[in-house]
C-alpha cells in the first residue's frame, strides 16, 4: 500500500506512535476500527488484546488459501499480509482474470470505482502473495455442476486457514410463470455479466433491435445500472470498457422506455443517490413517477427519515419537478407492483408483464407490501429480473440455503448447530449476502481478516496442528501440472491486461476485454 | 490535549517513496497537480512550516502533522502513515476517507458538492461535520484543523 510505502524505515516517529516501524509489530493501525460495526464485542476485544501484544511467534508461518479474487478476497488478503508479516496467501480464482465484480459487476461508466484495482495490484506485489488463476476450487452442490479443478479436501492438508470469498454466483428468481422460458426475459445479473465481458454469460441472447420498452424488476443499483446502460447515449458508452460486442448490440437498439418496478414504495428503494442522480441527468429522457405517493409516504414518515434517505427523497422530488416532458426517451419508477407472470407471442417473444398491485402496511421503518388483488398489464419487449444475487454452496462447506450464505460469526464459519468449523472463514457477499458497495465489502473483509488474525495469534485451532507440514500451494500446483492443467499467475494476468489495454487504446477505450477463457489464455502462449 | 509534531521526512527517503508508490494512471484518473505524488516530491513541511492538521484516531490518540497549502486531508494522512483507506483515490466514488471535522473548521469550508454528499450518505457514522478527506484542501484558514477518523468507514445499509 502506498501508506505503508510512505513509512520510511528508521525514520524517527512521534512518541505516540513509536511502535510502528518494525515489520514484526506492524499491525499498527486502528485496532479500534473494530468498534461499532462488529456485532460481537468479544471479537473486537480479543483482537484489541491480540494486537496490543506482538504477533505470535514470527517464525510460525500462517498459510492461508483464499477462494475467489474479488474485493472480499483481496481486501482480506491485504489486511492479513499487513498485520501478520509471516503469513503467506494463495488466492485461487476460477477465471484466468482476477478482481471479481470489480471487473464483471461495476458498471463500465463507473471507472473511478475500479480504482480499487490499484490496491489489489499492490497486494499482489507482496512476495508472500500468490495468485492461482484459471483454477476453480470446490464443486458447487447444485446437481449437474461442473467438477472443480480442486476440491476443498485437496487444499485442506496444506493450509492453516481457508477463506471462502467466491461471491454470489446466481440470481434470485421471481417464481412466476414464464420467467425462464420467454425470449426477452433475463436476469439482470446475466445481462450485466454479458456487457462486462463475463465469459460464462457470452451466450446470452440479447436483441435490442426490436425492443422499445424494457422493464426492470427491482429497485437497487443493479436495476439502475441496467436502465442506464439501455438509455445512455452510445457515444458516452463507447469511451468506457463496455465490450465491443455490447456496443454492436446497442448500435441497433430501439429501446426508448425503461420502467423500474418495485413492490413497495419510494422510501424502500435500495438504489443510492449517485446512481439516481445519473438517471435523472440522462439527456433527452423524461422521468416519471407517482408524485402523490412520494408526498404521502414522506409525510407519513414525518421527521424520522435519516439524512441519506431524506436526500434521496429530495432528489426524487427534484427529479419529478425538473423532468422535461415528452422527450424522445423516458424512464419511470413504478411502485407497489409485484410481477405475477410474463406473457409472450407465438414466437415465444415477451410481450407483456402482469403486475399485481400492492398497498403498504406497517411502520415507516418496516413497510410491507400487501396485495390488493388488483392487477394491471404492462406491455414490454424486454424484462430484467434484478431482485438480488445469491451464493451457491460448495461441497464440504456448511451452507445456509435459506439466506444463501455460508453461516458464520464475524466471518468464522459455523455449522448448522452454530459450532465453529476450525480454520474456515468467509468474506464478502458469500458471508453477508449480496448487498452493499465495495466499501461495505472492504469493511467486512477486514472484519473477517481480523477474526482470522485474532484466532491465529491466540493459538485457536486451525485446519492442521503445528506438527503437520503445511506446504501451501506448491504441492497443489504440482498436482495441477501433472493433470495438464494450466494455472495463471498474477504476472500472467498483467500480460493479459496489457493486451486488453492495447486493444482498447486502438478504439479509444481503457481496455477491450477478452470474452472467452481461451482468448485470455492465448495471450500467454 | 497532547500534540506531537512529526519529524519531516528527509529528501533521500522520499526518492524511495516515489519509486515504490506505484499508482498507475494518476493523471488519467483526473488527479489535480495537487496530488500526493507531487507533494511527496517536495518533502513534508516541518513543524511550523506548513499548516497543522490534528488527526484523532479511533482509539482517541491524537496525531499532529503538518500540511502543505492545497493538500487534501487524505493526501496528508497518506503522507504521514495515517491509515485512511481512500479506496477510490479521491475520485468521489467511495466514502472510505470520511473524516469528522471540528465545527469551527467545518464552517469555514464551502458546502460539499452533491457528489460528495452522495458518497457521505454511504459513510458509516455520518455526522453534521462529516466530510470526505479527499475534498478538504488545506489552507491558512484551516490551520489547526481537527479531523477525527470515524470508528469504521462502512455503509451499513446500501
């Protein structure tokens, strides 16, 4: 990290912080970072204790495997490497390319959010860090899943701890007729993956040439990302790393109207101000929403709204007031609507969505949608379900099917009876569910890392006891090699990235992503 | 109140610092010339040479450092090894450099932009005198500013 590199060894420091510079005690900063947000006081307390003493025997290595290379994995690795100098981390990634949703989820027109990749690059420069790309770990429990390159049982003998950070792989279904059978209905997750170049989504059928009206079910930031990509002038998107394949599709797009539908009211929207502001600033686009509902819901809530919500509602009010009528394009927020089903024409192409009309009941802080029994039909050519992602369990690891997460206490994996599973940890969306911005994942990856550091320094049981020789990734790399499997190092990734940047530069984009694993690997031949 | 002045970094150590502080695309990312790299080149101001910034850490410890004119609080923190994340590198895309200012200094600042407020809304422990450290540029008026690190930079709800 830049902050660490700024710390000059041997430099006299103020007395208050004189313990900083030697590497063995450099876990330094902010044990009290753990204050409010850590649910368990005990963890915060033990870490504070652990961190006021020097880290356990510096000769005792701490070998960690991280499964997944998104923010949940990288930020945890960052923290562990910073605070436990004798740690070594192997990060496994199923794809040849790292960074998870920073690459495949963050919108192409939000390049500034992707600056976090610089921190990840710095983590990867640490000599105690090894990236093992193109290598999946843990076969999904879903029947018919492709067998992973390695199983958890392969890793287990070689590490002290395994951190699960493989994210939320699937989207939630609405559970209504025809959502998976009609052309034109798709998961927002798949669409986002498609336009961001996620290899597994490149077969998605996306045809915008006959579509005029799109509906997005769900009112979070992913929903607004989808709506924005559909309505943003193409010249703007051409400057981003949106894939050339998607640009070609958008060139033929006839989409003019996007409805963003939610089952509850304006106070319950999950999107944030930045994303809403961008929608309201779209050129040549009229914004519609039910002003009366906004007014009544705000009045009802009285003064109980917190500042972010108040500002968000203010932004909606302003959006309604300043919206220019009769623009060539439009978008709307539709409230109190639950999808009941999709219907299509003879060609199996989506034509309409049937919506049940709800009313709101309960306290302002906990409004519930209750069906009124009334229905309406909304004509549309495209529909995206955007009601959240969910994680999938892998073999050999406890999984909470209902919540769609690995059950854990402050990142420490527990089984169904809340018993601790020694040596296993979870981070990111797999740990707490698919919500929050990158900063949220950062904070919770740090929490998990702190739990791991605390467990390690206080001598808690890990995957193996001290007598066994844990060799980390070396025997695994040998095993993979013997099977003829090609792994990708971080240096390899940087070569792939450089090629992507070169290709992008030719067309005035920050990068042109490779869309298949084969193309990525070909760079390394 | 205890204040500790920080010893200025010598110029020789600064050259190491620049080579190791690899942040690609500083300019491409829209950084002003008042970025950390630039300040690093001209070294840190010694006691009384710049403007005082008093950081209060989460555990209550106070660290007093000196800032150049025009330097952001985030740059000052980074240059002095004060652990503020700044994940988006001052591009107003995150809230991880959230700081709580003393009311007097806060009132001397111009209102935050909408974009800054949007990010502040995602900050954990938001207060009436909260600002993003990357947006507060030091000047004579702010000499002696107190900037408290919140207990956690986290968005609990979004």
